[in-house]
C-alpha cells in the first residue's frame, strides 16, 4: 500500500534521528515524519498551483501545533480541546519561519503553508529541533522552489562545556539556551537566552552548532538526491526591467530628496506626492494591477538607501555608520503604578510599566514541556498610532508575542530568585512611537521600570541592533554593518541582529535575515559593535537616571514577606473549610499563599500587617516558646485573669497579677474582650497549657517599670457594686 515509503536514519548528539516519508499526508506537496528519539513531529508543506493576486509579498505561513496527547495529558481548557496556539508554540513557529523564509524565491507569490504537528514527546529530545529538521527535509524533497535545506540544533553550556541538544537534566543546569539554524555554509538564524554569556563564548557556541548543522544538511541532501521532486515553475512577480528603469529615471532624484531626513513624518509626507505623480503617469500601462507601481517604488527606495550605505557610507538621517540616534531615559512617569520607565531612541519611544504581585499570580502554563508556571512575565504592545496608522487593536499578533518574549528572555537572567524577592513580576512595554528597534528600546525601558519599582535586579540590561548591507555577491563579497538601524534600514537592509546584555555578557539574541545566512566574520563584527553600543547606553544614558534598584517599594505595591512551615502543619494554618487562613487574612488585611512544600507568601500594603500575619502563622505551625512575645486577642475574662488567643486555636492565661506593671484591682480595669494585647510566654506546663504575662511583655518591649506590690499572686477582695450586698460576707 505504501510503495513510496522510505526511512532515513542518522545520529544527532548521540540520539537517533529518523526521517520517514511516503506513509502519511499523501496529498500534501511533501510530508516527513521526523523522529528524534521518541519525539515525533509530522511536518507537511503545501503550495498553491497559482499565485495569489493582489499581494506584493511571498504568502508563507508556518504553524507549530502542540498536541497534548503527545505527553499523555488532557488540554487544560474548559472544552478539553487544543485552542489558540500558546506563546511557546508561536515562538517555535517563528524559529522555523525565520531561517526558511529567505530561501524561497523573492518573486514567488504562490501561497505556501508549513505545518509541524507535535505528536509524541520524549523530554530529552526537543520537538522544536525535530520540527525544524523535518520541515527542512519536507520542503527540500517537495516540488516547491527553495534554496535549502537547513538544519537546526539547540546549544547549551553545562559546567562550562558546550553541549548540543541538552537533555532534560542538562537543560536544568545550562547557562545558555541557544538555537542555531544553518545552511551548508552559512548561519541562517540565531535565537538565544543566556546568563550573561561573554561574546567570545557565545560565538564559539554558535560555531559549534553550525558545525553540527552542516552534517545534518549533508544528510538531508542525500535524501533529496534519492527522492527529491523536480521544482515547479512559477509566474515571476518581478517588474519588467524596462518599465522599472523608466519609472526609476522619472522619480529617483525626487525620492532621494524625500528620503534625506531624520524625521519619519517629513519623509512620508514628501514621498506621498511622488507616489501620486508616478500613478498619474503610469497607471494606464498597469490597468488592473496598479499595486505593481507601489512595489516598483519600494524597489526604487531600496536601491537609494542601499546605495547610500554601501557606496557613500551615508545614512538617511545623516548619522555616522556606528553612531547611535539621540537617546533619552526617564523614570516615574506614572503616579500610582509600582514602577515606570521610558526609553527614547530617535523617533522610537517605549514606555514600560512594572507591576508586583503575590507569587500566586504567576502565569500558569499548559504546554508540552516541564515548565508549569512563569513568575516573570513581559508583554509588548504595538498600537497602530505608534506608526501613524489607524488600524483598530485586535490583540497581540505573532510579532508582538515574539518581541515580548525577546525582552523577557533578556531580563530573566537578572531577575532575583523567589527566595530573594518573593513576588510575581509583570512588565508591559507600550510602544508609543516606532522607527526601528522597538524591542531593544523595550528592554532598556523595562530595566528602568524594574529598578524604579525596587526590584533588586542583578545588573541593568540594555539592547541594541546591528544592520547589514551586502554587495552583489551576497555575504561572500563585500559587506558593511551599521549600529542602531532605524525603520528604513531594517526595511531595505539584509539583517536585524538584536543583542541585549549587561556589561558582563549577553542575555539575549534574536537575528532576522533577508539573505541566506551569515559568515563568521559578520557575526564577530556584529558582536563587537553591539557590545560597545550597549555599554555606552548603560553608562551614558540609563545609569545616570537611576543607578541602582530603589531600596523601598512604591507605597502602592504590596509588601511581601515569606516564611517556611512544616508541610504537616499546612492543614492547621488553613483550618477546617479554610476558616483559619481566612480569619488571618481578614485580621491582617493581607493575602496568604501556601505552597505544597511549606513555603508561605504573605502580601499586604502595610508591612506591619504582613509581619503580624507571619507571627500568627509561625505560632500556629510551631509550638510557642517560653520567652517569646506575641500579639494576641482577649477572648474571655475571669475574676482571676484573662484568656488571650495568640494564634487560632492557641490560647493562654494572663493572671491578674501579670496584667500590668502596676497593681490591678479588676481585670476589666485593664482589658476587655476583643482587645489586642502583647503578651510574653512565661510557662508551658506538662499538659501544654500556656501561661502568659502582659506585664513582662510591656517591660521587654516598652521598657516599662514594675511598681512595688504589683506582683502579688492572690486577687484582692472585690468591693461590692452600689446597690448590692457583698455576697462573700452575706450570711
């Protein structure tokens, strides 16, 4: 039945890698079941027979679909069905999209759909790696035009050693989470998060991944040689060279004048009449396909910008090649938030806001890996007004999710542990104005916001981007790089190499390319330029505004304390039907969260209330100690003293002789039921009964002096109330 069924096997990082084709998804242009260990991903690719009309781009979609049956679990949703892709799945799809997209013909307009469906997961074998390799093999053997294959691996650093595709145990110890995709010769994609990794160590890790990728590309090429289909012909969307030359001659000088400004609004306004003039003159020749003129105008502008950069070393805003745009940093722009910071670079401006909350507010995750919650959350919003457009908001797209994840990855290595800082932390970056490198501005602004909020980050983080222009021979010929690319240079250039880090090392990398890949020389130069630039941003712009995290939190932020109790005592603290913990929360005006291991987190706006809750919890969980001082509530009054509850379910007696530093005639003269009093434990008898002293607590806490005769043990005779006989003497 499966006459075309083929199996190809090799080894990757000591584990079996198997690619199967000819058995599943026979109606797709190509399908490969990629198995890495016991991880299995079905990778399919399809393309339309005809180009899509009215589009000026290659319509490629890449979906990475996580199926919960792959790890033997039900989805966590109400419907118990997989729904919208989780952020991790979106990011995995982007890591496949970025290296494969530049390898398709730029003039092809046929719809192309890539789907990687994760069907089985072995924790030691990354499904993202299997998916990337499987997708590459599927496109390579298909009839779809493509300049691949590529391969992808993950790289870690464990105990100082570079490790390819770390196992689950190694991932728990690695200081680097790096994904490298490569063609046979070039590095096509880099995505990294690291714990302040030095530039040279990061470079070595990238090169190590690249060398392994070369072997997998060779393996896939062997499969293509055996079963690869001839590539189909497609209708090119490139404009007619003669018409292109005519339009360029008509408008190029005006385009140069319009582009020669550092103000995006001025540039857009100057280009508008040029577009109108081109349409007025050439629309008749493109009747029914006027959009083609806009594409030609794009190519004219691209030619101008690239020619200025490559041949004249000139940037559209007049900067030097390695000059950063004017910078500005501010904090405390919003009154009642927990922390805010704004970072401006030229016409790019991002406002970041930090919010602190109880650890229980950490985000719960429902995915295929072992991560079940996220304590530090970074969200990135890109409203249409930031680029002067009027599009309504429709929630975050793949780009927003990707940029937010990059900023999150850059800052996670400097976030204090939960033991050091028992808070969940959310930062939201609002892009107020965009003219390139908003993701890196969000990293800078978020560092400011975190320090302003009093989060004791280990070191400040800054981010910067590096661009690339290649010559006619591509990356193998002449090339030039430039620091801090703005929108046009990103749009018309070949690379957006984003690097974030502290002064000590790199914490995140994201690389977007329009060419097939980078040589080691380009990567080294990008590292050198971004290192110098981010240190300048830290020293000259950010640290002069706020040099270190604030010692105190905002008065509007919850004050968090933590303690640890025996797991056996959790039930006592919670109480029957939660009555004890509810009582503590009400009494102390706080929120209490208890984890299974006995860690207790208390959040309150008033730090003294939080301390009171800690004392109550510790009193419940631990037997009272002689000499300890507590704050308790008077529950009953007798003629010989008062009973005081020092914790729910734990009550002791304050004898009348121990109520005050002076002699007490009646218990009611000093305390009443419901009063909150401080007491000291003086004795715990064999039956566990607790004797307390308010007098001793006053001496210890307030330095009170005991009056003479105040410590007589027997209560004196009470005087009868007016109108009543003395019952003791009544015969």
